């Protein structure tokens, strides 16, 4: 629901340990970060997404093009089976993927 999503994003932004409605780490099983099959650069993009960075910010920080960021973002979305940045945050938290590491 929209309310659950808002609460989840607030929790993620505050680096809280649990999210409402059963969205805590590994609440539904699934793969952790190491099992997603992402490259090192894709994992870096994932961490930037979890920090709420825009594609331009990610490109600048990682020294890559906007297009490369978009390609890596698509790979992250596919690996997590999601279709939005908000879902990336929820799914990463559910899987116990650390934010900001």
C-alpha cells in the first residue's frame, strides 16, 4: 500500500532495522546481495540507489556515463525482480542487503 511504502522509505532513510508489514530482512526468504549475480559495479550502483542518488549523481561519483548507470540500474532491477527505485529499497531491506556499506 502507499502508506506501507512511505513508512518503508522513511525507515530506509533513517537506517532503521525493520520495516512495517513483514518487510524486515529476509522476511520472505530470497537471495542476499552475494547471490544476485551482480557485477562489482552493479553492486556499487545498487548501494548508490539505496542512498537515494540520482543517475547523474551516481555517474559523477562512480566516474561512468549516465547511459552506463541506466544499464546497471536495469540489471539491478532485474536481479531483484522489481520495477522501481522504491521497490529496490524495499527488496534490498527484505533481503537484508546493508544500506550504505
